[in-house]
C-alpha cells in the first residue's frame, strides 16, 4: 500500500487491520522492487545471442512490468508461457496496471520465425511445478525449448520444501547448455514480498487501527507481529491472536 493511501485510511478510521506476518522475525528490511528491475535489465543485457527466459510468480505485476521495460530497452519481443502468466498479463493490461505497446507480445508460434536474440520468454515455473511452462521447456518437444546459449533467469527463491525440485530444474536447464541465473548467486534478482518488522510497524502507525490481527504465518510469526503491534501503539487487549478456525466478531460498530 502506498504511503498516501495508508495515511488516508488512518484518517478515515480503521476498525481492524489484518496484516501479513511472514517476515515478522526477519531482522533486515525488505528490499525494493526497483532493485530487482535494475538487476533484471543488467543481466538480460548479457544475453547477446540466445533467447532470454525469465521465470517468476505471475501475480507480481510490478516485476512483470520490469521485464517488459527491459525487453523494450533491448528491442526484443515477449512471448508468454503458462496459463496463469497469460491470464494475469492480459488482465493487468486491460486494467491499465501493466503498460506495453501493442505488438510487443507475440504468440508462441511466431517466436520460431524470429532470431533467438530477438525474443524474451516470460514464463511460470520458478518453483519447478511439474506442468509449468519452464519445466516443459527442458524437453525437446516444447515449442520454446531451451537451447545452448539461452539465458534463463529465475526471479524467485524456492518456497520451503521446493528446494530439491528447483535445484533439479536448474540442473536440467544447465544440461541443455543454458546459462542459469537465480537469487542464490545473484541476490538482487529477487526481493521478498513480505514486510519486515520495521515496515510492519510503519504500516500499523500510519493506519492506526482500533484492533489488530496478524495473519499469514506460523504461530511464532503471528506472536512476533503481535509484539510489533503493541510496540507500535496497539493496546494490549486490541492486538488479537487468531488461529485457524477462530471466529472474531465486532459488536456495536455501524
């Protein structure tokens, strides 16, 4: 949420704020998507001859825009791969949340008619999901299969539990001769989408809710954010811990 909208909400009055707790035990502040945008363009410029394949969460519209901006700077067309990527880019474009010129996105079948150094493939599969676009690109049968000299960028970190599958995906892409970059050796290719305690505190102080409920995290994450909320000025009895299945109701509010 932008600072102006946070402050506006606080002025209007907020009965209850439910806020993400995932990074409530992280010491450092969550980085900016501007850092990722700069890293994506920097690394994409290193691909002189092959295709560029960028894999990320299709829901991160800001980062999708960074890829389109970099593709424009490099004079490359964009191909979309993966159902959620096609759907999300289409909706974001219709709603004015994603900006790129007509003709920039080309169909999959048109990519083969262009030089490989004229194409960026934007795809799902950064978590090595079995049916995702990127995983399918490791097979010769796929229309956009990866070849030697291609650059593959994983702009995401493995979700806990996916590490082995992602490592196997990287090996599979490397075996095809691709140069694979990910947030391990190149940390600024990804930043977390979850706020740190300091950023959580700023949100709470700007919104000034009457009540606060931490959500989206394990119990220890929720408990840690309750401490942040109390330190940010939420009264003890108004900072509420809710577990799965609990019901919270508010009486007497019109």
